[in-house]
C-alpha cells in the first residue's frame, strides 16, 4: 500500500468519524426532545459527542477498508456494515454513548434515529473506499444515481 493510499484511507476514516460525531450530536438532541428533556448546549458536551464519533468511526472505517478486501465492496455491503457497527455499539455501548441509549425507555426510537446515521456512514465509507482504490475511474458494474457512483 502506498503512502497516498494510506493517507487517503485515514482521511476517509476521520471524515466518516466526523460525520458520526456531528450526526450523533443532532440525534442526541432529538432524543432529548423525545424524552421531554430540555436540550441544552455546551461546547464541551458537543465536542465530547463529536470526539466520540471520531474515536468510534475512524477505527470502524479502517476495519471496513480491510474487510472489503475479503468480502468484496459494494454500497449495500458498506451500508450493512454501518448497521453492524450500530448493533455492536448497542450491545456494548461506550461510556459516552450510554446516555443516548438510557435517555428514553424506547430503544426502538433510539435505534430508529441512530440507524439511518450509521447506515449512511457505512455507505459513505464504501463510496470513499471505492473512489480511493479505483482512483476515481469507473468500475465495471458500477451504477450512477445522479452524480453519485455506487
């Protein structure tokens, strides 16, 4: 693996983690509203959520970049991997995520809000990986939806 590929993989992973962090902050605000809690805002709290997203999303994206070599890539496999990451975090939530899962007694609501975020995360990691590994060239069998190659 060249240093450019490694650097690209790291940028994709950190960017995906940032998506999880910012998206997680928005979802946690929605969960607070659903729980009847007045959603507060603090720079420290927001940075903690974003940092947690980066700390979880970056290594998970790097794992996908390795797994896709064994399992094959694909937008749907990437999306399914994002769902798998959420399932693992639901089973074994890190300390910073426990408040999100414990804020409401409705796990379906929490998963319903976090689910799409993680599915999009996995799909975007796959799109980034495909672009990185093909150098932006079309792959045989790839599909375009609008300007997005999947």
